[in-house]
C-alpha cells in the first residue's frame, strides 16, 4: 500500500511507504521499538522490533479495512494519495499539499455529482480559472490568473498547438480527474510560447484499470433533445492479477435552444495495465473523439466598442447557415512504464502522442455595414487544421534518501516534444447583408459556395529539456524546494528561410514551513521564458528578444479532519516583461513589417480554496479569486488597463449532502453557485493592433453574471438516478472573443436526468 504512514511509537521518527508499499528506517539506536503503520480507512497495525542484538530487521504489515473508518473518495480524490498521472505535469512523486506549486484536483466523484460535460464545467470549481472564449461553441479556451489560452493537456500531452487558445474539446466520460497547476510551471513544461503558459496548465486525466471486475452503463436525457448513453467496464484478465483492461465509451446527440444548431459525438477510451512483478507497472491507453457541432454567435453589440449594448437575441433566431459545421477528430495515445530499482529509487518513462484534425465551416457577422450596428455582412469561411503532437519523458526519481538527518526526494529528468502543424484556409465568401433585428432571418445559403483554398501553412517545432527538482526535508518543520530547467527549441515555418532556435534557463526556489502538523506555509519564486516573438526585428535592426515572466507566491496549504478537508490560501505577484507589438505606418493600418517593445504586464491577486468533507456526508468545494492585472510602461496599451476578458472577481461554491438515515436514506442533494465578474471585451490599445480594434478609447466591459445549479440523486441496490438542474434562475451571461466576432451566451435554464446501473 502506497503512502501509508510509518511511525516509531513515542518519537517523531517516521516515513511513508513508497509506491510499492515498502519503507526503510535508518540510523536507529540499538534498542526495542514499537512501529505503527496506519492508513485512513484501515486498522492501524503495530509491531515490536528488537535491535539490541542486531542492526537490520525486516517487518511485514498487513492492513485490514476498518468498516467504521473506511473513507469514500473525496472531491479532490483519494486521501493521502498522489492523484493518478499528476507526475505527468509535476514530474515528482508528491501529493499536491507537499508541492510548492498551487495545484487543484477535481475528482471523478465531483464530475459525476455535478453532471459536468465539459472542461469548463469542471474547471469553474477552481478559483482563478475561467473560460476565455468558446469561439462559437466549438472550443474551450481557458484563462488562469488572467492569462488567456493556457495549455490544456490530456495525460500530459497537448492536443491543440495554437499558442492563442490551447483549447481542443474533451469528453468527460473517460476522465478520472482534472488537474490544474496555477502560475508558472516552466520547470516542468519548458519554454512558454503559449499566451497562457505563465498562467498555468490544465491536465485532463483519463481512466485506467483499477484491477477490479466491474462496470457501469448509463443513459442521460434532457433539454433540447439531449440523448447520451455511456459505458465503463473493466476486468482483471488473469488469475495472478497481473494484467487488467478497461474500456469507456459514449455517444451523444443534442439540439439547442436556438434553431439549426445541433451536435453529435462518438467517444471511446480503451486502456491496458500490466504488472509483471511487484516493482514494474506498464500502462497503454488510447482516447478517440469524433465530434460534430454547429458553430454560432449568440449576440452582437448594437453600439460602438466603447458602449455595452448587447442584443438579447430571441432564442428562435440563428444568424448563420445550415451548412455551418465543425468536425473535430481527436486521437491521443500513451505508453508509460515505471520500475522500482530499489526501495528508494525508481525510473519512469512515458510517451504521449496526439492527432487533432479540424474541418471548420462557419459564418461570421462581425462586419458592420454603413456604421449601422444592426446591419451585418454575413461571410462564410472554411479552414482545415492537422495538428500532431508528441512528448517523451524520462525521469529518475529518488524518494526518502537520507544524508545525515536531511531527507531528500528528487527528480532528474529529460523530455522531448514535437509539433507538426498544417493549416489550410479558404478564401472567405461574402454572402449577404442582414438586419439582425429582423423578425426572421434565412438560414439557407442563397447560392452554392465554392471555396478556393489558399496556400497551406506548415510548421514544425521541436524542443527538449533537462531538469532537476529536489525537496530537502531538514526536520518536521522545514523543507526547501529547488528546481532548475534548461530548455531548447527549434521552430520552422514556411515563411522563414531557416529554423528559429533559442534556449532558456528557468529556476524554481521555495521553502515550506510546518509550524503545526497539517499546516504548511510556503513561499516560492519561479520564472517562465517565451521565445515566441524573440526573433522579431525592430526598425533599428535589433531583435525584440525573449519575454520573461517572474512569479512570487506565498500561501498556506492545510489539511483538516483527518485529511478530509483542505484549505489553501495563496497570494501571487507576477510580472511579464518585454512584450512586443507590430508597428504601422502613421495614420494607417498598414504594417511596417517591424515591431517594437510594448512594456510590461503585472498581475497580483489572492486565491482561496476550501474542498472536502466537513462531515462524512457533507462535502464542499468553495473558492474565491481576486485579480489585479494591468499594463505598465507600455507605448501600445493604456497604462493601468487590464487585458481582455480578465475579471477582477470570481467565486465558486458547491455543497453536496448525503442522507444516511431515516426515510431519506440513499438520497443526496447538491447545489452550486458560480460568479464571474465584469471584464473588458478587448485590450485598451493606444496604437493599431492588427485586429481592427479602436485606439485611444476604452472598450466596454462584458457584464458579470451568477449561475446556480442543483442536483438530486437516489441510489437503490445497483441503480442510481440523478437529476441535474442547470442555471436554475435563468441568468443571462456571455463569454466572448469580441474582436474575433464571437459572443456566446451561457446556456439558459435546462435540465437532464440520468439513470445508471453498476455491476
């Protein structure tokens, strides 16, 4: 059993078991000891060992379940255990509370209880994480701490390499947890060329075998024709319990509260795990999603960009055409092997790959005609994207190794990443001009459209990194955390004569103090380097150079009530320097071909999070985030202005209660509230930005909104029925990539019901 607590009775000497359930206690005096081994939900075992006449002794412990203490899975996962595959993004064998980074984990339990169907549904339970934009309902571009387009990984590998969005769709049926690292993660992720790299990373973790013979089938139906059958089956394949298989799958089809709009998808997720001996673990898995959906915009602004005048468009109206469709075909695959070399040293190797193909035909109504904001030109366009990514990781890990009184847990690692991307855009076709206020709008193309392909744009990027991390435990009160990474990247696209290369060193420094058991105070310093625009030339011929982000964090990580409940509080201060912008000929929007420096962007704020069980049958997830983000010393953006779609305030809350006695026994109920504050729809530019944005005028703020969701569930024998009520009070809210022409309404009040059978 991994992560069991080992303690010498009457002393502070102790350790935890490794992933194979082994432990070593060194440098003990020659006398008799009582050793206790405990794990939540199991009966503590005690053994006596006599070292008066010998220096080495071997003991074996078998922990038996305690029916009175056995815990359920918490909202953040299993107590005292490292969440599965967290090491794909942290590269260390430590629980979130033991790490210096701000890490949040949302478990499968919470995903099921809330009926979450998207990454957005899950991530709203993490303070400081918001949806930047859905780009017409076909993507999930997330923001963390005001950084748009943070990379979304699946089992450690990215799918969508677009540095602006990082936002491929995911299917929740195969998801075991959503893991979020907030803030700079350059030590593990490398050079941060995505717009959101310094904000953090979101890892979607898929299900793998648990070496049990069980399964579940379910059927969900609800508003707007939702029909969604799913299955999850797993089995041990041999009598020695060395190999197990698991298969997840889903089909979904749905219409929409607007006409024409619909979606359908097919998903499958097989995995195989092999344990040839007690020191080796091999996992192979695949994840495939074929998704079709109609892209759409829900509103337009009926005034200039300085005034909020959003059109509350009737639900019987759709501004696009029946031909609009986005097809996403996403394939990910992975192979991982871990080998315990000694009781304290292991090696881990992993290969991850992905293929992401998109065929997008969509209609835009962004262009205003004759300065009449209700009159819009409809333009239809098509694009193809073929995005292939791969990652190889190799880690050498030491755990609980002593040099004198100092305990070391460390990682030495190497990784290699490669991206091959091909994009084909077709020349947009102007179709007609419409009055968005008209009582009816045709959704049939008046003429056949023949798309003319433009020259495909192909690019390749490869990078490698060498890194080291160490946690030094001096005593039960003080830990020091050190990390250093060297990264190298080479990029090639069709517009440059040769590859663009660069490298960077990024450190991580931290200290963790434990004045009281289960309360950790921490402070850290990390950096992220972006080389995305480093090779751009200024008018004097000099290169812009790298953009660097430095981050300070201090906070509290604490566990309460036998690790049932966790409370975290973090203050962060982030500064991104050496931004750049394109320059234009005076009085025109014609680019000069040169770039200039755009100053700095400073972010600071507070995040607080409470998650777990207050009582055995009362679970909570609550959070609040405050963010102050503003440009500084910038010739391109208004000093003191916030970047687009950056709310100062966000909050979340979810309470789940399970009745365990009386006539309501086996009934559970949950209610959640989610708030997103107002945020600017665009950057406050004082020079042309290449997006057609106005200059020297403050963009309007997208209004904040609050939604309330509820859930009821009842279980009897092997059946469970659930009812989900979303946006209970029919709040009106929007997400937007405004300057791209996307304003998307959150779903109005809706409901669904699911019945599942466990076997």
